[in-house]
């Protein structure tokens, strides 16, 4: 049988004659709201919510107001935190403080929602500190709650979206803020300060250290960066950089320099040309990503990549502090054969414009000049032009630019081979920054020293050289010594030549026992034939009694026939030779006859030389004299023979060395032919007789020459035509 439910006992009713005891107010005091972050306010409100239970019975209206305020902040928490993250992101990137004060930031639409949220927290503090509330107070608080909640929920979404697009914040703004903060922490860990950022603004080397944690600046990098900074200052407008692979030339010249250059000149245009569009995209992406980084914003505040034009290989530069009317700068990267038409450039950089594979293709080299011209025509009148290329062939990019654009501008050439071939001296100037004055440094490298011993030791480079010299010597000489030689190998090592100070050239002539001019004629045989011919090379030599021979002068041009005769006469007038050697082929046949008939020059005995055998054989036969150290050239710098030249080498020397190094696969051979012609003639006609008596310096010979009032043929000569 079910148990009967008992009725609940009634609560005893108090006597109407007695008053119920009145509950005394419980003291309720709280700390000020922590208005430095939304999450801190939430934690603060959670504590207040628990404390407010104590006044639920004693102060119901006050408890009701507190609960309404806490609930209202809960509704605003998510959008308020989003706004807080946006303000922090803006502070990180633009330097505008994210803190919100007591007064409404009416001019800052982005900050207003957070201010409304914090006003709810301030109201909580006011209510908690009040002794008690009445119904009118509660009604007033509810009205203010509605106002502030609406201020948070009905916010300017356009302002938020514009900031996200501007800085590429994405949908997760909190993650972007945390990532930025992590980067700043890393920079602080690396001891990179605001002063470092200011230094990076003015100094490319400091910029490299600021932007790349693994950046190093050994002496050769400082030399390259110094030249790039001089180009930015327009102290030089043409720069050629030759270095072995993996020695940081592209990192500094094609990645760091364009970003640094555009940060300093945000309205300028930069064009980069390289061997393929794929490589151009890769280079452009590195520059773009660098200019979008937080580190870059610390160096160049307000300078960045335009959001509406940010492709990897082509993007525009914006300056947030500038008017919308200001022109935007551009960065564009093209592969060789691309279409730079329609683009202009204040700075043109050709980096590995010809690949190694194409460099060994005659077809691709034949297109190279037209491809370079397509980029050259894009330059502004005061633009700078920088060429960086590993050397593969004498007609690679560097070779073509130096030959065909020699008169385009004055070129500064920095050549840093793996092993120094002469003593080198490289003075540089570090620019002044806000915390240091400009300073000058001088780097010296002795002949034989390796370029970057900290990373590529002399032992490892020697091993590489030995390996390449066995299977591909042209790669060692071109890519690592910056002196390209033909794939089949050179007949003469230019290191065999001895050196003399060209400041002493007249002393060399004074001591000479024989002066000889050797001519390799080009062009047509008949003087009546018009038009331009192949080059004619004219060399002048001085011989001493001890068998040494000194190169005095070289002239090589595609002269037409009348100019050819004038060039030979001019050379003879200048050096007063005792012998004139002319190749008895082509225009040389006519030149011998015409020069013998002319009277208005330093008439010199002429020896027609009929070449025997191929050019390669003639140089090979003459090369032992070079290998034995009998042949002297002007010194280009400090070397084993000359501690410090007193004057620079003549301009023709570089072409002489290049042609000698590339022979027989080089595009030109006339200077080599004139040289081998002299060396082989001198071998058969020495300045000393069989007994060792010096014929040209004997008293009888000198007396004979004085009577003839002019030079005569050299001693021991068995062939030749006497001048009448």
C-alpha cells in the first residue's frame, strides 16, 4: 500500500505586531578595472560576479545592475577583442598607440568600439562603489548599457577591413599580432634596436644585418656594398661585378639592394633582368616578401607593397605618408627575351642574364646583344646600370657590355677572383648614420690569397681547382677566376708574363737595343676596295741586351686602308723602331709597297713576314719565351715584380690579356697574331750574335745608324727589304 504523502509544514507567520529585522548593507568594494586588455577585464568581471552574490538579498537593485552590466560586456567581448587586436596590429606596424583613454576617441573610428566596451567596465566600478541604487538609477544604467552595446556591435567594418588589407592581416588578426610580437622578440634577442633600424636606413651593410639573421659581411661583401651605395648616390652610374658563384653577389645586389633602394626612393622604378622568367619570379618574390615584412616596416615606416599590385615579379611601391596624387614606384623582373617594353627604370640590374648553358651556345650568344639593348632602352637619363654575372665566355653579358656599351657610360668594374692574381687594394667608405660618422676602410689581399677563407678555405678551393683543371679548365678560369678561356683550353697562361711599371716606359725604351713594331693586317688586299675591314693590330716592343722584351703599345681597330697606313706611320713616329714587321697577306702586301714609297713619316726598314702554319702553331712555338719569363707587360697593380706601380696600366692591356687568354677560341685573334709574329721573328733574329756580342749596341752599328740619320734593321736579320 502506497505511503501517503505528508503535507509540507507551513512556515510560521510572524506576528503583525512585530517588525521583521532589516538586512544591513554588506560592504562591497572592488579594484579599478584593468583596461589594458579585454581578457583582463573579463577576468576582473568574473571575480565581481562571484562577489556580488553577497548583496543579492541586501541590495537587490544594485545586484541587478551589476548583473546587467556583466552580461552586456559578455555580449561585447568578442567584437571588442577583435578591435583590440586590430589596434595592436596597427600600433606594431604604424606606431599609433593602441591604448584607449577615458575620453571618447571620436576621430578614430577603429578605436571607438573598444572605448564603448571599456565604458561598461567603468560603469561596473561606479555601481559597485555606490552605497545603494533606486529604480531610477537602474533605469538610467540600462539606458547607458544599450548605448554602449550598440556602439560596439554597430561599428565601422570598412575601417577594419581596410586595415586588414593594407597590412595583409588575414582573418586571424590575433595570430598576426602574436607573430609580429614574436618577430620583435627575436629582434630584441638579436640585440637589434631602433638605432639599428635607423642605421639600416642609410647603410646597405647594416640593412643586410637587420633584415637577415644569417647575414654576414666579410671584406668582399663590404666592397660590393660600397660600390652599390655609391651607385645609389649617383657617384657611379655603371657597375660590373665579377665574382665566383655562391659568394653572395646576388644576395646583396639583386635581393637586398633593390629593397633598400626603393625604401629610400619609393617613387623610383627598378627593373631586374635575368636568364629565365622562373628565376625572375624567384628574385622578385624575395624582394616583395622582404618589403612586406615587419622588419622592413621598422626601417622604412609607411613604405611597402601596394595591395592592389603585388605579383611576385611585378609590384608597386606605396608610401602611406604621401598623397594619393604621388607617383608609385615599381619593381619588375623579366627573363631574357621578356617584354620590358612600356616599363621605365631608374635602376637596371642584369643578374645572370645569360645562363651557363646558353653562354656556350653560339646561337644564344648571337641573340645576346639585342636582348641587352631591349633592356638598355628602358633606362631613364640619370639611371644606374648594374651587371652581375658569373663569367663563362668572353662574349657573355659582361664581355658584351664592356665591348659594345663601353661608351654608354663610365663603368666601374669590381673583379674578385677566387685566388688573387695580383696584390689587391680596395678602399671603401661606410656612410654616416644618425649615431656614427662616415669612416674609411682599406682591404688588402696578397696575390694567391683566397677570396673568402672563412667559408671557402684555400684547401677546398685548391681541391676544386685541381678537379676542374682536369675535366673542365674553362670553368675554373671563367667562373672562379673571372677570366673566361675557351672550352678547349688556352695556349698561354697570362700568369707567365712578367710585369714592369709603365711609369718607367721611357726608361725601358732608352735602355733598349732594339725597338720593333709588329703589324697583323686585316681587311682586303687591294687598297681600292672600300668599306670597313677586319681589325688590324699594331704592337710595339723594346728589347734589352739580356734578352728581355717589353710590350710598349697596342693599337687595334677595323681601319679602312688609308687609316691603316696612317696608324702604322703614327706608331712608328711615336716609338722610332729599328724594324717594322708586316704580315705579307691581304692588305699587308699593299701596305709594304705604299709605306716604302711614302716620305712623310719615320721611315723604318720593313720586313715582310709570310706566316707559316696555323695561328695556333705559331703561338705555341713562341710560347716558351713567355713561359721562361722573358716577356714583360705593364703592371695592373701590386704584384711579385712591382710592389706598387706609380701609374695605372694603359687601357689597351686588358684587351691584350683577354685575347691572349681566349686564344684560339676567342672571337678576335689579331693582337695575338701580331705578338706571335714578333716573338717568332725575334727568336730567329736575336739581338745578340752567336758569340754573344750585342750587334745593335756595337760602336760600328751605332756609327752606321748615325750616318744614316735614322734607324736600321736589327742585328742578325737575314730577311727584309731595305728602305731606299
